[in-house]
């Protein structure tokens, strides 16, 4: 059933694009409410389709947030806190250097 629905949506999208019509984005709940999948299977499907490969802790995070909220967060990355990565990057001086300084230092290292 889910595969048939996806196929029909793909065909409808192709026809709409061919006729120059703009598509309305499907609500995120359409992915999560598949009656053919159990909750853990929905989580695994979402992670497989929307990530570059889920990490071991990702399933627990999606389970805690809920599939719809997790998808919404992925669609709005500006809402995701970068404090951990900012803290890590502050340890390396190269991230605060100008591009010109980086290029100059790289050239010096290459000459050595």
C-alpha cells in the first residue's frame, strides 16, 4: 500500500512539473502515519531515507521526539542548536582565521 502511494505521488509530481504547476509540499505526517509499518519500523524507515546512515543513538532520539517533530527539525536546521560543534571548533585556531591567512600559512607549510 505504501509503495503504491509513493508511486502515485511520484507520477503526480512528474505530471505537475511537466505542466508547469507548482507542487504543494506534503505534510510531514504523511511519512509517519503509514499503517503498514510498526512504530520502530517507521523510525528506521525515516532514518534510512532522511539521513546519510543512522547512528546508534538516532533511533532513540527520534523515538523520544516523535517522527513528525524529528522530520520538522530536519527541515529547519536553523532551529537545531550548534553549541556542541561551536565549542569543538573554538579549540582550533584555523576556524577563526581569514581565508587569506589560511592560504598564506598553507603555502608556507608546503614550501617547508
